[in-house]
C-alpha cells in the first residue's frame, strides 16, 4: 500500500473483502494484513473498505511507534 516500504516498519500489505468470523453476523467484513518481513498480523474488521483501510494504517502506525520507543513499559 506504500510506494517504497521500509523493511524495518510494519506496513499494511492487503485489505480485502472476506466472510464474517465464526459466530459473527453481517456481510461487510474485511481482512487486513500488516507485515514486517516474516512477521504477519492478519485481522478481520467490520466496516467499509475506507474505514477498515484507515483502521489498519492506524494500527500499523501504533505498532511502529511502540517499536521505535522500545515496546510497552
């Protein structure tokens, strides 16, 4: 989703329509993938493509900011 990904940062690499998780209702679910090298975060979220994409970018940014500071304390 970014032109030149930084290999040291988590990046959103996919946002795509999917089915609801088991036990959940609705048909407006998206799967998003955040990746840094071999490390992969694979999640599902209900909403529009726009809101899920924005959410995924926010999560990646939060993880990167924690990584720069050295993690949770």
